[in-house]
């Protein structure tokens, strides 16, 4: 399949926005798991790399206990699709209350993702997710 720019593809951008909306609302993990591959997964966060739904469940519980009032603002987004895979580069501003410190933290973060399609449903899902360096920014609200 030829490479196509999916940056304007509403399905792919909506997928990313939905992902961040679910994280911001700290929705039940069952709502997030269908968006993440269970086998072949590599989600690299600064604190840990996740390789399965079980890893994701554990990480999500820890994050939920450590942070409150989260928001994710998608700033930059580009995507290219080739051979059934979608490569995404994005920048998100993540803000959250760090409960142990009692302080609000705000970071700009570059991320790279790769999506494939669930063989059963054809829906996009994350197979690779790499979080770059967290750059502190002033609280955006």
C-alpha cells in the first residue's frame, strides 16, 4: 500500500484525541484496553515500559493514585500510513495535580506512536507509544 499522509484523516486524529480525553477523565481501564494491543505492545514511559494489557492495568492504577485533575491538550499532530500501520508524531501538554506533592505540574511532551488495526474489528489500536522528555511549562489553566 502506498504511503499516505493521515494528518488530516479525522479517524486517526480523533483516535488520538479520544485517547487523551479518556486519560484526562481517568475513565475505567476497560475503556482504554481496546485501544491498546495486548501482544507486541511497547509503551515506553519515563518510569516504565509496558508490554501487555496486564502491564497497562497496573501502570494506569498507579498513575490514578498519584495524579488528579489531569488534562491533555493535543498541540501538534502528524501521521503517515503505510502497509497497514500508522506512524504518529505529536505534542501534548499534560497537566495534573501531583497528590503526594500537593502541587500542579504542567509539561509539554513529544510522543511517537504506531497504530495497527485490530484484526477482528478493523479499529486502530496502539502498538508502540514512546513518551519523550517532559519539558516543564507554566500552568495553562
